[in-house]
């Protein structure tokens, strides 16, 4: 009697789990290299980031009640970066310890949520800053005013709430998975089947693209206008946006590629790009995104002479208090019509007409 075992063996398939943060890699050489460079990079970022953002908060505390609208956004950006910095030792420990993630599911989910929360808060707050600068320079309208800071606080609070809602997939799908061949537990984002992965990542892709379009438009349009007195503030904002983009665009590109290549491979049964390569690219680009948490204070230090002055005041424990904003972002500070080039030209014309009339009268 012939026994057909083909159908039995065809059902012996292995399930694959995708994760955005830490990955199970079967390549010993790749795993060994990650165990060296990831803790090194995260350690440098942690030290520089805590020191730099600590100086930012100390400068804001030194200003006491002399806060401007820019200071409110700087505060929220700094808090988002500090939250991410606190979780870096946990991700670094996962690559070095033999047990992998040894501190429980709760911290695993919290760390994953903070990773996404930092990205969304950063891109949404920069979008608001760029939009305010666009309206101020091009249309001479104010979204915010230092005389009414409550609107800026409400905007930042709304950004935090929306960002928290967008981290719901991390709360739902982050899990601890045990490697089948190695005695190691890893904090992974298990999204299986594929439709859950696509649904969870779709808001990330759509909102990231929409924010990038708004930021690009808001930064490009003022440069097409005639030069104004706020050229330096335009440059500062443009550099901040550029550095943020350089750090986070690679991760978003890798995430898009992993999302759609994974869906395509599942539908047609082909292997496509090796999964280990996709995992490695996501690991590397996620680390690059975390590097941004220590760069913003360095940018302020290099671009703003006032911030350098008040940093020295903080380090030397001088009880001085700065006047106005030291960040040179200009959010809510200079949207009045008097600063527009057209108004300046009208003033000059009126002055010339008055001089001519006075001469004719004499």
C-alpha cells in the first residue's frame, strides 16, 4: 500500500515574525558585530544627549518667566529626546547579554512606544514650527504669540496625545519571543499575519509623508520670496529640519521597504530580499534615528551665539536671565507687518515723499 506523505510535510512550515527594533539574526558574525557597535553608539549618544539636553533645560530654567514661544517648543522637543535617551541602555543590553531581553514585557513595550513617540513628536513639532515660519514670512500672519502662550502649550499637548494614539500598535503587538535555536529572549514586534503589519504601519507611512511635504513646502516658499531680516532664523530652522531628515529618512525608507517586500513575499511565496538583510537595515537605521537625540543641543550651540553665552552662564552658575528667545527660531516673534520687505519699501517711499513736500513748501 502506498502512503502519500507529501501533504503532511507541506504543512510543516515555520512562522516568521517581523520586528522594528531588535531582530533575531542567525548569522553569528553579524550578531557579534552588532553586540559591539550598538552599545558603543548608544553609549556615546546617551552621554552627549543627556549632557546637551540637560543644558537646554537648565537654560530654560535660568530664563524663568521670560519664556518666548520658541522656548515652549524647545522644551517639548528636549523632553521627547530625553525619554528616548533613557531607553537606550535597555536596547544596548539586549545585544550584549546572553539572555537577551531579561527585564520583562512591560519595559519592552514601554521602550518600543517611546521609540515611536520620539519620532512622531519630533516630526509633528517641526511641522508646526515650519508652518508658523511660513505664515509669518510669506503671509504676515501669526499662529502664536508670546503674549498668549496657552495656544502653544495646547498645540504641544495635542502633539503628544496624537503621537500616543499612533503608538497603539506597539502596545498591542510588542512581545517577548524566545529564539528557537539560541537560549535568548528578544523584544520584538510580532505582527502576523501580514494584514496586521500593513494596518499598523500605514499611519506611520502616511503621516510621515504628509509631514515631510508640509515641512518641505514651508521651508522652500520663504526662500522664493525677497530676502528679509529673518534670514538667519530661516537658516537655523532649515538646518534643524535637515539634520532631523538625515537621521530619520533612512529608517522610514527601510521600514517602507520591509513592509511592502514582506507583503509581496508572503503573497507570491518568493524569498525576495533576504530577511536578515532587511532586519539588519532596520537595526542600523533605527540606531541612526536615535543618534538625533543628542544632535539638536549641539546644533543650537553651534548656530546660536546667545545660547553659547547662556550655556557659559549655566556652567559658571551665574544668576543672569536672558531677554527673549536664545534659539533664533523666531516662532511667534516676528510676524508683524513692519518686518515685511514691502512695508519697509513703502516706509522709504513715504519718507522720500515727505522730504520732497517739505522742500517744495519751503
